[in-house]
């Protein structure tokens, strides 16, 4: 009869084969339907998919063999020529012949189930990891753009008057830079014909020499010169600023040297109408012992008295300038929070572990694009001064915290030469500057 047991076994085997083939096709088709964010896992999934296909094929083979084995083994005995169907009950024969193959297929399918569960668990772990990564990036960006908004707000709120110039916003930085340049010019005579040991203390000299390990072309005297100019302009020389300024400078410079520098800086007036008196003071050729020379005139003024020699032009100029509002009144209240916030932005970028170095550079470029040319110049002065060494020089043993070089913050400065004697690239030689 056509529908005898062997034929049914063959048809069942063929049907099972095609059924498993269809299942395999469906699994293969859906296995790689992942979103674009998981494309980076494609190679790993492909390798896992090969193992999956192998196990499914093995299971199909043993299932097909289980259905074909009755036909094969009951129709004839290839090893002895003995017919199994004539030897006993067909059911027992079929059961005994099919069970091993079904059992093997069952073991494979069970293993396949465990493997698929393992793969599912791995994908869940990867998804959780990806979500955690995305959460950290989102949290970072929230902090980053908030700090960037603070930076913009700090710049917008700045106001400063210098003689006839009234500046707001970014224009303030230009006036502050011009003050540093003016003081640099005015103090030049104090540094002429002096060696470094006549100017700074030994501990400060050791610090500067350590910095020369990375700034080999920098002259130590110019380094100390820039530091002094920035500290005076930043802290100011008005009565309320005098104590913190001198306290800091006395730790780094010779006291007699600093007193002369401080005294001259303190005489420059904020009032433009008093510049005539200021020019008289500047004409003094020998400014050494400047403090001692004029100290005798100071005591009567501090007691509210008038000097007996006020008819003398120089004496009168000194009296008027000493009483005047100071040109170098300081910018601590303007710049402290500005630099703290700017430093915090770069520190946030540097310390964020969820970002690659390329991503960190991208965020750093966003910050740099917000800085005007005069902001960059002022940042240079700040970073080479002892007040701003945390930007670079205090971290020479840890390059990851040398933000000026690591993120090329100063790379867009158009003119690297300052006062025709100081080259910015000498202080930060490892930056790839746009203008060399």
C-alpha cells in the first residue's frame, strides 16, 4: 500500500526538514533587525549567528534521521542481509531505532535553547550598558552646556571704564590686556641690568626652573616679569588690595625689589587729567630705591598733613598721585569667577570617562570657538602667572591635566609675539598653532 509505514516516515522526515528550514530562515531574517545604535555589535552577532545555524542544522539532521531510520533499517539489513520486519514487532524496532536520534536532537535543541537564552541575556546587558553610557553622556552635556551658558553670561555682564573708554562684554578683555602691556612697559627699567637672583627668591626660582623642563626656550627673568605684571593688574594696588598683593609677591620676589615696583604702580592715576603728574614721575631715570626715596613723603600724608615741600613740582605730583584713585585698581571681582568657570568646563571635559579622546576634543573646540582673541591673550597671561598655573605648569607630571596644550586652547592666537621679546609658543611649544 502507498501509505505504508516507510512512506509515512519519509514524508514526515521531508516535512520536518522543510519546516525546520522555514524556521531557520525566519530566525536568520529577524536576528539582525537591530537599530543603528547597535551596529558596532554586528560582527559579534554574526559570529554568534554562525554557531546558532550550526546547532539548528545538526538538530534538523538528527530529526530527519529519526524519521528516515525506520525505512532504512526495517527494509533491509545492510550488515547481515537480515530483514528486521521479519524478526519482531515493528513498533519496538521503530522505537528503538528512532529514540537515539530523537534524544540527540533533543539534547541539541535543549543546548540551543540555553545558548539562545545566553545570547538574549548578553543583549540585555549590552542594552543596559548602552543606556547607562547614553545617560552619562546626556548628564555630561547638560552640565557642559549649562557651564557654557554661565561663561557667556559672565562675558555679557562685564563692564569697565578706562579713561575715555567704556567697554562692555568682550571689549573689556581688550582693555585689561592693554593694562598688562602698559605695566610691562612701565616696569622695564626695574628689570634692566638685573640678574634673576636680584629679582626673585630661591624657592620661586626653583619652581620656574622646573617649568623650563617643558619650556626650554623661556627666559626665567621674562617668566618672572610676566607673572609680576599680571598679578598686579589682576589683584590691584588700591588700599584694600595692597595687603593680599604684597603678601603673595613677598613670597616669590625680593622685598626691596617688590616695594619699588609696587610703589610706582600705585602712583599711576585713574583720572586722565592727572597724567601730567604721572609723566613727571616716569621721568625719574633711576627708579631703584624708589620706595625709600618717597617714603618720607608718605607718612605726613597718611596722618592727613601737608608736606612742607609741596611747592616742588615733583613733590606736588607725588602728593596728588598718592591720593588719587588707582589706574591698576584690580580685576579680581571681574575675572575670578570667569576663569573658575572656564577652568571647570575644561576639567569637566577632561574627567568625563564616558567620552573618547576624540569626543573630548570636539567639546573642547566648542569652548574654544566661544573665546575671542583678547580672551585668548588674557588666558595666556593668566596661565603663565602663579595665579593660573593650574591650567598647565602645576601639572607638568600629568599631561592629561595640562589643558592649554592638551586641548590646544591657544592655537588660534593670530600673533604669537608679545612685546617683541616674548613668544607664546616658547611657553607652550607642543601646540599646533594656526599662525606660526
